[in-house]
C-alpha cells in the first residue's frame, strides 16, 4: 500500500454497516456514525436477535462448505472496516452472506454486501464474483452478483460516507415514508426539523426573555 493511499484512508475508515445506513437515509447514517445515536425499536430488536442466532451457528450453507461467522473484515485499499455475518469458503474462493430480518429486496443491503466482497478479495487474494442475502422471514437466500455496476455504486457510497465522517455533517431530514419505521425518529424529529420556519421559531424562542422577567427588571428593554 502506498503512503499516499494510507494518508487518505487511515484517518477515516468507513464502517461497512454505514453504507446500508447511508443508502437508506444519509441523516440516519450521520446520527449513528457521527452523533453516536442509536435507539431500539421492534425492527432493530428483531435484527439483533437474528444476528445472535446466526453467530450461534444457524446454517443454510451447502453441505461440506465451511463457514466463518462474525468474521472481522477490513480493506487498506478502500479504507473499510467491519464484520461479515457469514463467509462461506467455497473451492473457488470466499462468498459473503449477509443476514436480514425481513424480505430481501437488494438495493441498500447490496452495497454493504459488495463492500464485504471487496474486503474479502483483498484479505484472501481471490476474486469474489457473488455474494448472498439471506432472509429470516422467508428462510431463503438471494444471490447478488458483485458486478461492475454494483462495485461502482458501492464506491460512490463509500466516498459519500467518508466525506460525511470527515466533515462531521448531519444532513437535513427527509420527512417521508421512511421515517415512521425508523428507530431514530425521536432523535431525528423529521416532522419538526424539516419545517424551516417552525425551527426558526423554536430557535428564536430560546433567546426570547420571559415577560415576567422583564417586568421584574431582569432584562433591560
């Protein structure tokens, strides 16, 4: 690894989980990875319990395929760090398997899976052309091709998350259909923060003296 590359990535490593968070909602990503805010709801509890079962050895791999669970991952090339739910060691190379609670639709989770593949390629020195998303809801796995388009979109997300972490940015809320099921809705308060005039009114009220304080001579008017 060149010294130039090291200077770019070593200060700001991108967590693999942040890629799915960012793809779903940049503000959610910032609240978790910049503000260190995390709240539980029914969906996060289900996810945590399902990952605990995975770590204990719930298997869906073809017979005879060795599995590595909760495997630490990293990439010096791309400045990535995190953990894979499961890595299967096939004769032609490793394959990451990401476990999800609900039905698998790809999209956001595919970026995280691709980043895991990039780490594995560097760690094992072997190509990783495919990964899989496993759904606890359906008990099925969906293969995901780690193709050029997915790699490009993943690297775009990596750059965006790194920029967010470097500048400690918290993007504005979206206040749309994603918000009601988000565990961070109370920390984000999208319905309030997204309304600029309302926020300005609250900000002004913070520094407006009370009438009784003025009457009693606490403030000069």
